[in-house]
């Protein structure tokens, strides 16, 4: 892959044969090169971070982990129709469903096993729509196999799950 910073650095350093520009002209080029390596380090750090988040949630999608859970109160009405597996693998830390209304379209970034999406599906109702996005395959698998079960219980299916991640994550 082309490195845009290296390309820019070469342009700034001017023609290689030029003796006039000499030392001064290469200074911005050197600065850009070192900026490039710092950015590279940052990108690698972000990618490592994302990989460990993925590993953590991948394991937690396969076996319930109590330590990952924050106690949150949900309206019992919305929980009853959600498969037990989703509730067991729910690691949510808040209740954004309190801020949505019937007919709305909801996007849940980091939807995990889908609990909030399944609650939202009931709040927005058959005229609304819910899209859950997650980067962890194992979480998506739990959410996707639960969606038709919730749909059947509700009498409508208005929720879908897509794979996605922050573009910088390398996921
Ligand atoms: C706490 S769980 C989600 C809980 C869910 N929102 C709920 O309340 O039911 C966090 C989820 O975010 C996902 N995640 C974390 N960082 C992400 C990223 N950069 N892109 C996509 N998904 C991400 C993880 O895979 C994990 O499944």
C-alpha cells in the first residue's frame, strides 16, 4: 500500500539532484517521516486495543461472564420476550431505550448480543426499525440467531444485525 506521508515527504525534499535546497529542504521531509512513524505506532496501538476488545467479547459471547456485567434496571415488559441466551450474555451498561419513541429508526453501535436492540424493537414498534452493528462475530451470531425468535414472539421482525467496526480498527 502507498504511504501518503512518505510520498509527501519525498515531494517536500525536492529534486534529489538539487544542491541549493540541501539541508533546509530536507528538514520538513524528516519531520514528516518521524510524524509518519509516530502515527504508525498509534495505529498499531489502536489495532492492538481493538483486537483485545474483540477477544474479550468473543469469549463472553460463548460463555457468560458475570464480571463484565453492570447492574441496569430494564422494564420487565420488554425483557420477557428476549431469549435467555441474550440476557445471559448481556454486558450493557445503560438503558438508551428510555430515549426512543414509536416509529423511530435506531442504530446501536456495539450491539453485542442484541439486548438493547430487542428492547428498542418493541419500543419503536412495527413501523420503526432497529439496526445493530458489532465487530465481534460471536456476538453477532448470538444476536442473529435470536432475532427470528424475538420476531416470532412480537409478530413482526424489525431488527437486523450487521458486522462493522471503526474504520481505524482493522477489524
Ligand atoms: C457492552 S457490549 C454491548 C451491549 C449492548 N449494546 C447492550 O446494551 O445490550 C459492547 C459491544 O461493543 C462491541 N464493540 C466494541 N468496540 C467496537 C468497535 N470499535 N466497533 C464495533 N463493535 C465494537 C463489542 O464487540 C461488544 O459486543
